[in-house]
C-alpha cells in the first residue's frame, strides 16, 4: 500500500509546475523506480534494466577501469570516455560496448557518471574529481546515477593516500545534495580482493532499483564465499528466504521482490495477521507461518517449518518485523519499553542463534536486518525504538566477522520516511516534513527498501557484509 503525495503530483502538473517555479517552491521529480511486482510479471525485468549511456573517467592509471568495462558489458550498458581517457575507448571496444569521447557541446544526456578515484594518492590528486564532474554534471539526464569508486582508506598505500581517499566520502555526500531532477550519487570503496565482485552492486546502483538510495558510502570487501556464476534473471532461483512481518507494508514488498527474483519465501507474521499473511504467501507461491517471533518457542517453530519447506537449508533471513510504542521516556511504561526492544532486536538475535545452532543457514547465505534512521539520528518520543534500531546496527557490526568465518554475510538497511499505512497516520505537518527533508524531496516506497534487500541477498553480493545502507533519499536526519 502506498499513500498519495499530493504535493509531488501537483508540483509536476502543468499548473503546479508554473506556480512552484514562480514562488520558488521545490519541485521533486517523480522517481524512475522498479515497481513492486510478483513473480508472474514478465515485463518486470525490462523495467529494471540498467540506465542507458554512462560517461566514464578516472584519476591516474585508474586500475578499476578494466573491471568496470567488464561489468558494463555484462549489464549491456553503453559508455563514452571523458575527454582524457583514451584507454577507456580501447577497453570499451574490447568489451563490446559503445565507445567514443563524450562531448558536452553535442547535447548528449548521459544517464550515469562513473569515476575511478582509486588511484588518487594525495589531496592534490582530488582536482581530477573537479575536472571530471565540472565537465559532465550539467549534461546529466533526469534520475541519473553517479558512482565514485575508491579504495578503503585503511588499505591505502600511504598516509597521504588514506587522507585523500577519506576525502571522497565528504565529496560524494555533498555532491549528492547538489544533484537535481531525481539523480543520486554513491561512493563504492573497493578492496583489492573485491574487484571481481562488483557486478551485483553496479546492477543495483545503475538501475531503477536504487531510486531512493543516495549519498551512501559502501565498502566491498573480500567475499565471504566464492561468487557463483552470475545469473541476473531470477538470481534467487532454488533459494529459500524467510521474511518476518511479511503480511503487509514493507514486509510484503520484501517478500514480493524476493519471490520475483526466484526465491521460495516463507512469510512469517503474528496470528492476528493470518488472513493477509496467507494471501501474500499464496500469491507468491510461498508458504506462511504464523508465529510470535518474541515467544520462547519461536525458534523451534521456525525450524520445524523449515524442516518441511527447506530440507536442504536456508539461504536468506530478513528480520523485518518490528513495532513502535512511542512515548517520551517519562510517560513510557516499562512494558512499552521492553516490548519494543524484545521484538525489534531481542527476537532477531535469538532466531539467528537458533538457526546457527541447528546448522540451517547454508554457506553464502544472507542475514538482513531492518534498522531505521531513527537508530542513527534519534527521534523524540522514540527512545525505545531508536535504541532497538541502533542495536540492529550493532548486531550487524558485531556478528559480521563471526559469521564470515561460516561464509555467511550480515547487513542491514536503514529506511527513512517510507510511505506506509503507519506514516499515513502521522499528523500532516510531520508527514510533510518527513517527505521533504531529504535530497530527493519526497518519501520512499516499500519497494525501495525491498530492492535494497534483494541486492544484499543476491548470490554475487558476498563482498558486502557488516554494511548499513540508508534507504532514505539522503535524509537530513543523521546526515
């Protein structure tokens, strides 16, 4: 279920756009996003194709350019070289993608800008960022994608290089706030062991799947599991996923996207949601389990269900279920405090442990938690909720190295203002502030969260672990 953003519709109407321009009001652009579709929608893959035409540049010897050429070829994405990158023309020709130089005067509107900054070794070298983006930004098409690739500062060859690589984060976050017309920007730190693991991340960020993710710094590490052969059409085929809180809202969207990608989804929710839960599971050809995840017997109930539905093991576990009991701390009862902490973070940890103890989680499996920007920035009247969501982030950080030894990755998404039944009930002024206080000037949709989770669940995403990805349109809160 999505709610109507009347201002977004008005500001993009013929009359509304003229009025907004005359009064200097913001005009958020309707985002090009992958719709939430079920596994019978044959047109979904076409709508999720990577954006067309990239301009590629780099600093110095730009060591990641061969890897980019390979992946753009796999994605079927044509490219042009920034003025000085004659080597990119050669690489693009070898990869079979369109080659040639980008000329701003020709009126070409690229949909993506990719810059390899991994060779930047001093603050003086940062001028290459200025040159590339100064030449190209004004030509960007609507809903464009900007990606800067660097090396993790801790792995840089010298202290000077580490300083310069750390500067990329401030540059990209600021650039993302300057972009217009629905464009987004991200920073990808690529460790040397992850150069062959770019595919799923580029597939996500260079497509409509990442419409509401911007200003993020992602680190690709040595994969926890040797990546399997790349398969982008139904990449989760043959896998089993568990999604808690799957009866409605964000949980339903997560289950739908994972099913579309080929997974058998075990939809979990409380007994009071039996009707909608069964409907979701039936529509997705999955299975339903009614279970209070905070109950002592929840782990045993899930294991018994999986023994029938997934005798060979579990591949994806998404901790989406959560509650709010908002009150200022002095007005909050102990029960309101405890229930939020128990359901939002206590139950996921107990389920993790039960599945690990039983050996159900397979090699190259994924655990994904749903945190919140409230856990990053805090929020008045949400000490319990913010504590629980910060704890989800802590769970990811603490468990990542432990699970990597078992070839399992764990990550989290941190949604911002997402249009759901819950936010529809928020008072008008607060709701409007939540929608507008981000770089994209609008609320997100449940599918935006679901697509980010599907990216983290992709079999080729094993280089991603210990990450917390904000799905918030680059919200000003906690920025």
